[in-house]
C-alpha cells in the first residue's frame, strides 16, 4: 500500500486547488459495508495529471467531468486523474468497509444492549476509508455532508444541521475550509445532552448504556467547556469559528481524543462509570481544554505538512494545561504536568528514536505517525512554557493573534509563526528555535556545591551536560529553591531565578549569590518547573530527601523532586531499592493524588523490570506496606483512599484479602468496590493464579459491558495457564476479527514477572511473529500491540540479541521498527540497573 510522500503532496498542492466536497453516506445497509458518494470540485492546471485517495470495498463508479474513468484507474487505493480541466468535478460512488480498528468508519456493537454505534476517525490518512479525498493537510476545503441512517438514530457531524432530519435523512451545512483528516461523523442511538453558551450550541453524546453516567457528569463537563471557551475568547481575537461545539464520547477510540472541528471525539472511558480520583477528573478537564485549543491550533490554522506537527500538538498540550489551571477548578495542573507529561517527554527524548520537536524533514505519512509522541506533545509544551517566560505574556499572545489573522482557514509553517512572535516580542527567535525545536535530546543540570566546616557554601554552580551523540547545550531559565527543615516541616527560605547561557559560561554557571550562605537542607534545581531538563541534586540534598519530602508544603516542588528521583532510577544512577524505601518513607503522607498515582505506577513498573527476581517480592511487599499506610491515613471515600487501594491491589500477594474484598469483607469504610475496582481485583487474582476462567466469566456476566469485555480479555491473558497464553497469543498475532481495544487488553495482560518460566518460549516467538502481526493490522493498532506485547519483563541479554536480529531486517515496517528499538532500549536500561 503506497504512503503519501511529502514530494507527492507538494506536487499535488502545486497542481490543484480543492474548492469543496459533497459527501453522501448511506448507513442503512448491512453490517459489513456502507455506501459512499463523494463529489469533489477542484481547479487544476489544464492537461495535468494527479490522483485522489479512496479505499473501497467495491468501487461502483468514478466520473471525472462527466466521463467514466477506466477500471484500471484505481490501483493501491489511488485513483489516477488525467487530462484535467481548469475546473473539475469528480464523483466517486463506492461501497466502503466498516472497521473494527478505530480508523475510518468504526462500527461497534454494544455488548450491554446490542445497539450499533458508528463514528468516523479520519486521522492521519484514514479519510480514504470513508470518502474519496485529496488527503493532505494543505488541501483544505468546505465539506457538505449528507447521511442516510435508520430513523431512530442520532447523527451529528462537523457542520451545523441544515434543518431537521426527515425519514432518516440528515443534511448538514457546509463547514468552513478544513483538512480531510478532521472530517468526522457519529451515528447510532446515541444519548445526548445539550446546552448553550455565549451563542454557541453545546452537546455531549455517549452510548445509551452510559447515559446515567454522562448525566451525572454533564454539569461538570458543560461547566469546564464554558470556562475554557471564555478563557480562549479572552486570549484570542478570533472567536470560536465552527458554529456548534459538540463532544462525543465514543467506544474503542485509539487516542485520548480527536480535535475534529465542531465534533470533538473522546474515548468513552472519560464517561466515568465507577469511582475515580480527582486527578482523573483533572486529566479529563485538561483533555477538554487541549482539544478546544486545537480549534485554533490545527483547525483554524493548520500545518502545511506533518513536519510542523508541533504547531498542533505542542501548543494544544501547553494551552490545555494552562487554560485548565486558569479557568477551571483544577488549578494544580502544572503539578500534574511536571509529574507525568514531562516524564513522558523526557523518556521519549532519550530513546534511540528521538527526533526534534520540529524536524527539518518528514518524508511521508508513515514517518509522520511516528512523531505523535512525548516529544511533539510534552517536550514541545515544556519548551513553549519557557518561551512564554522569556518573551513575555503580552508579546506571546500578540504574536499568536497576528498568526491567526494572517493564516485563518489556511495553512502555516514554523517560519510563519516564528516571524509573528519575533515581530510581536522584538526578539530574534532563530537561535532559540534552532537549539530547542530543531535539535534532539535533553540536557542534564546538576548542582555542584562546596561548603566549609560551618556548613556555609564556599561555591555553588550549575553544570549542564548533553549526551555525546547530541552535544547541544541550551539556554535555560532556572529556579533555585532553598528549603530548610524546621519544626513545622520543610520551609522555603528563598528562591533565585537565573539564566544559564552556555554561549558565555560553557555549560558551567556559577551562582555567586549563594557563596557564604548557610547551606539549606535541600537545594532544589528547577524549582517552579520553569525549564525542560533532567535534574540531579547535590549529594547532601539527595541524602535529605527522606526527611524533606514528607513535610515539603509546595506540591509542585514535591513533583519536581519525585520526577528527578524516578528519572535517576531509570538511568541506573540510583538503585530501585532506594526508590522503594523513599516511597515507604514519603508517600503515605502525600496529599496530591496525582503524585501518589504516578509514583506508584512508575515504581511498580521499575520494580517489575529493574529489581532482580529474588528481591522483587520483598520490594512489592514494601510497596504494599506504603499503600496500606496511605490507605489508613486517607479519608473515607477520598481520592487518596481510592489511589491507595488500587496500589495495594496491584502490589499485594494476599489472595485471601482480595477474595474478602470481593465478598465485601474487610473493605475499608468509604471504599466502593464497584465494577472497575472488582475487575482490578480479578486481574490481580488472575496473575496470582487465584482466579480461573469460570471466575472471570462470572465477573463478565455481572458486567456485560465494553469495559467488562476488555477487562475479561486482559484477565484471561494474564492467567498462569499454558492454554490461556496460547489462545491470547494466537489472537494477538492473526485474529483480525477482534477489535483494537480487545487486542490491546490481551497484550497488556500477557507478560507477567510472576510467570517468566511459563512464557519463556514466547520471547523468540515475539520477534519471529510480530512482522506478520504488523502486516495484517493497520498502523496504529499494530504499533500499540507491538509495544504492549513486548517482553520487557524478560530482562536478559537474549532479549536484546533477538531484537538486534529482527532490527537487521531491511523490510521491517517503520512503526514496528520504532516499537522494537524503543522497547529494546528499555531492556538495555533494566540490564544496566540490575548490574
């Protein structure tokens, strides 16, 4: 199957201009296909030749300017168009296949009630599976959609309704010019909640089986939506430009959400059916704000090509965190960003697959898909946060508004945006963009201190280093926090801000302001989380952590410290045993649930891979003890209690206690053992061999839902039974009838540190059979399965040797190669840590 290259896109954009799409979908046929009729109008150089993408199950007809195209005009999902006129009209009629992969027009049958739900996901190059299109971001055009569906179905789309539906026929008004990867529609017996704000119609949609849960959260979701709209209208001169603002929570979604203008789609796990922590609600608010930012960054002004993906995702990530903090009740989002998002960016930036935030060249759409990672999102957002601090808030917003005014409903590049920001701020951003956007990898900042016999600093300096293969040193705006242990806990004595400029100091920045000062108990680099870098404490500060962390009042400072500790363990600079001891000392008194959740999740992952096998049970026991203490200290029904309970379930080997909780015995007061917590318990039981197939099926019978089916698939794959492993593996490798989300669930449950002997033979099978898996599955699903099914817990040289052999194959798909390269790097780090 051909992929679109940048060279092809550039040639096509120079050849044609698209003036409009008319798309007519008939969804009243069978369960396998739907009918699609597309009329595209475009201008062209007379006599030119080009192509349009379409991936039909069966092509009915294709007529260009009234003349039928020959049957051989369609090859490998491209329809060749020759002898173009100055003004052209192409009509393509075809039967198109529904998908079960979260790409194209996804069809889902709800196990709760048998209802059928459809949603369109056109990203990144899947629009061709729905309608014929010139599928590249810089060929924007208005889209007018019509849909025929069963009469009892709700249908919603990017465009505003053009009158009431009649006999199952739905007509939508033309949209403003938009890129094809943003075209979307939902159809089915969706449950709807509607509202209005500032003249903008609002809507929320979900499956009927989730209606009661959406209704319970509708006020919160509408409130967040209104607050974010108001804040963006304060920041930007251009009002929200797409008429209505609809948010649809759809099943088996591959991503967190998708910024389709007028109809944002979210994974429906954001409709909470069980108790959740405040950090999960905060994360949902951030995603709402993130997708809304895309209405300006990505939808109103779209990147010309995928090399400028950061113009979409970095800005949306930065603004999502910022606007949620400024406009909603979730004012601690920067703590969450420091704890989680930046760790994602830092890990991605240190892997062999690292790339610049804004690469010089993205050769094709396959390479573009590789860049949807922690670098394009979290690193880019962190870099923008530092840029705002450098150029100033007002010039930054002035530059953005000038950018919108110049490129509204069109496309733009990195150079366009930098020119607007430079003009508004009076600063030349070329040097900044070169080191921060055009170069890969991350710097490490270390505190170097010396003190006299009385405990006063005789010298303090910040040393900046870079990896040998990416030797770029960068300017940083940095905060230095001085914290002392007092009778009331760790208190901030003072804070300095300084600029690190390697052009003048060569990467070694003295801090003369601290010479002669009494050394604090903790000297915290990057206090306030101003820059993007790896942080390493001086020896005295690192030794004081068990006393300082439990009493440090500032949650952002605690997040920066925990992130530095976790990163040092990842780099094998601190042993995992030290981390577990610190968790036991400091986490039971932690009040920020996002810190609790991230530390427990990351520590558990590191224990599974970094602890040598004979020490792992003791480490898990200490983790369980930390959770036990936190559970006892948490208020009944609180987020902290729920986070502690989840952590305890994941770490404990006390099967009797788990069985008791399922039966309602010994459950802490205020803790609801609801559907999702029951599944978490069942999953741990399955791993430990204390839940058989009948137990799992009985649990599923009581929760006949999409989430229940996914949990059941994970539990079955996790059982220490050879037949269960064989069934799960066969499903992963070649069963294309299984949906994307069920595949991911089975892959996530397969490898368990407790079962290394049982799954030993599958290490070789992974490297032998993954190419076939990638061949029969679309890109996004193949990548997710390849990562989730990787034997990262098999920390042996053999695993790396097998990876090297696979990577030597010349014809390995790019996404599979990326997955293996990165997972192999994780195994490399784990081996180093064990040594």
